[in-house]
């Protein structure tokens, strides 16, 4: 989601052969040329009204099976009908590298807060066969359209639930998932009730030991939100890393930072992770340990607002 740009089509897991995964795994959600043609036949021309605004498909002029989903005019997902493993957005490529460190080659339970075109969910469906995923989407019509246009995997491989991301997160059972991905935007900002320490605690509660919470944070210099999010996550999780393009960390431009948080300090300390993010089509830098502490130094921890009766309000 905003403001990422495409870094070039790259298959998730292409930095190394995925162990026990790939296109020979489960066929659900994977489209051959005939199936892709059938899906393209359903693509609309021009914007389509949905409860939260409009959605639109912009075909890739260089790849007939590729399309970008716009939500209210902003690129939300890039989908390759021929290869669900392709991820075009930089922050999704970075997230996929983090997920690669988590029990390689085994199925995962994943919760996506924010669905859009479910590009990351589609990739994980083929890279981690047998995974069970839940995507939460505020717009009640978008999931129906995404299934029609993109041939998404069906339940139990991928369930899509309409609702507010924070409210649905709070309803999930304790220690029931391996990965929580937060990729929710209203315009160019994440709703405040998803950035607080209370939201981070909700994510930590539903994660199994050794699980990871992945956050897509869009920010501009001086990166006040990203620094506060890092400080906030550091109060809840044992280890936090920040991944971003070097120019963004130097205070240039507006872009996405990926924050990854876990209760297992060994998970994100693998030597290959920092190297892998540096070798992406858009090279990124990984901050960890003292670098994250310096990045977050002095930034306020974010909290839900206090209501008149002294309680915290988690409402959007």
C-alpha cells in the first residue's frame, strides 16, 4: 500500500531455491494460460465503485498476465496471473525475505491485516503449500472482486473476512498464528488505532512462540511515525528490525519502511537476511540491535487515546 513503487517483477524466494515449495506445490490460486485468459475477460475497464471508494485495474503493458490494483487511485497490489509467486512491490519483497527465515519449507498460519489484491497471500500459497491464511479487509465488496479478478485460493487456504483490522485482530485466539502482516492504509497513512502499543500487544498475543509481526509503515522525513512505531514495538517484542532503502533512512523522500518484530531474537539475526535485503532489485538496509535503538531514541511510544472514563479507546 502507499507509497510503494514497483521494484520490478521478482519471484518471492528467488534469492534461493525455496525448500519444498514452488509452482509444483498446491495448484490452488495458480493460473495457467487458459485460466488467466478467463480471469482477464472479467477485468473491468475503468473504476469500479465499492463501499470505501473506487477500485481500478491497470494492465501491465509489458506482461499480459500482470495487473496493478488501484484503490482510490493509489496502487495497492500487483498481481501476476501466470505466477502467483511474483511480488512487484519493494516492501512485499522485503517482507517475503523475513518470512523465509521462519521454519523454511513448512506451512504457515498467516493473518493479513489489509487484503487488497492479496498479492502476498497468493505468493505464500505457492511458496508454502498447505499454509492457512486469513485476510481482513474493511471494504465489504473488494474481496469478492479480488476473487473474481485474480483467481485467489479458496478456504481453508485463504479466507477473507470483512471488518476493521484491529477489531478482527482482537477476536483471534491466543497463539494461533505464525505471522501477522499489517498493511492497512486510509489514504497515505495507517489508521492510528493500528499503530499503538495496545495493537502491538494484540498482535503479540495471537502469535505463536517464534512468530513474527510485519508492519508496513509509510513515512516521510524526519520519519517520526516510523521511529515511534519502532519504539512502540520495542516495548512489546524482544527483537525489532527496520528495513528500508538507504535514501529514506537518510531523510530523503517519502516511502515504505518494513518493521519486523518477534519474541525470538535468533529469528531475525540470521546472517543471510541483511545480505538478502541488500541484493533486492531495490537494495535496502536492515537496522538491528543498537541501530534500531538509535533510530527509535527519544520517540514517543504510541497509545490508544484515553476516553472520558479513563479507559483506552481502540476504535478507529
